[in-house]
């Protein structure tokens, strides 16, 4: 296998680990509500870090955007804004439906739609090739692994709810959560569309001397900035509703600002490495890379949950399902890697 492809796959794997762990600092943000730390994360991870990296790595960045058509720029920011809505819906859906089942729907839809649409639109002829068939098989296996991991999470959540209140999720909450998670899964995949349909900006960056390793930054910054809109609106609404804006300045909360910024650094660091990785993975980088990223996020987040005792006392069955799901996800990653060799 080409060393560039191996290096690209390795970068995407690291990106998945970073994004799988990005929410971990939230566990240590004392005295703050969810909307407090999420707002700090949104500003740092979606705006500050992306634009700092873009200005540092892309010479003549203004000229790149001047040369890029308005249609492409609108597509990049528009898909980013849609992704931002999906990210906002994720938190709401998981509260209504539960982490396990919610992740099954959200990440399953995001992985499959985020990979399938660019393949069908940009290189539909590859669907009938050996490479395309391997991609489809790998995607199906990936969804099976994600479903098992999510089933383990659903069992865990059910046991924890039963222990806390003796009741399960109400039917109305389940239906509402199902609708929200489906919407989140569909919209969360659209960040990959910003890359897939923003190649014009990347090409212009290359013509102006930008290294191929950093050219994708001209897509990342406007896409994530578009994603800030929904997150900002949601956080401001919750701050007003819960009267929690004063918590930003509570004594002893200085570390919380650092935790929120660390979340932004982990999340955007993963996104930046994803861009570097797919640039090295060949013509199907945005297709295979997205599935690899989603699978690695599942592995990293479930591992972090296990190490922080989220899975303690939930029984052997949930543990077996989680372990089996992680093995199947790894198998899917191997199948998708094989697709790059053909």
C-alpha cells in the first residue's frame, strides 16, 4: 500500500481519537451548566482555532476566497450551518432518547450518508467496481458494529434509569427523541459535504502555493464558522432560560474556561487532522475517511466511558455487546482500508 495512504489513514485514526475524547473535559467543569461550557467550546473550536490555523498555514487566504465562486463559498458555509444544527440537535436527542440508542441513530446515519452522498455524486461509476463494493461492504459492517455498541449503551441507560426512578423512557419522549436523532444524524453528515463540494477553494489554494497538506483549511474555517450559528443561538436561549450567564464569573470557575477551550482544541485538532488525512488517501478520501473517522470516534468514546466508570454495574451482557461492537468496528476499518489498495 502507498505510504501516503497509510499515513493518511493514521492521521484520520488519531483525528477520531481526539474527537471521541473532546467531551471528556465536561466531566470536570464544576458549577457550570451544559450551555456554559458548550458556548466556550463553540467559540474556540468552531471559530478561533480554525481561523488561527488557516491564517497561519494559508498564504494569501483572502485571495483564495476572492478567486472561489460565490456558489462554492455558500455551499461550504451552508453545509457547515446545517451541520451546526445537527450538532445542536445531538445533545437534545441524547437527553430524550438515551446515549446508546441515540448514538446508534446519529452516528449510523452520519457515517453512511456522509460517505454515500459524495461517492454517488462525485464518482458514481465507482459503485460498480471492486473498490466500490468493498466500500459498501465495509460501510454495512461498520453500521453493524455501531449498532452493537449503541445497543450496549441502551442497556446501560435502561439499567441506570431503572435504578434511579424505576421507570423507562416515556413513549412521547421516545418518539420525540427518535425524530430529533434522525434529524441530527442526517444533518451531522453535512460537514463532510463542505469538503466534498468545496474542492474549488482547495484547488485555488494550491495554485497560490498552499501546501496540499494544509489546503483543506480553506474549507474547514468557513464551514465550522457556519456551524457556530445554531450552537450560539441554542446556548444563548438556554443561558436566558436557566439564568446561568452569571455562572461564567463564579469564584473557582477559572479552570472551566480552560476545560472549554481544551474541548475546542481536541475537537478542531481532530478535524484538522482529518483534513490532512483525507488529502493523502486518494480520490476516495472523503468517502473512506468519513467512515474511518466515525468508527474511531465510537471506539474512543466508548473506551473513555469505560475508563471513567460509565459502564460500572451494568451487567455482563452490556459489556459483551460493547466489546463485540468494537471488534466489528475494527473489522470494518480493515475492510475500508482494503478498498484503498484496489
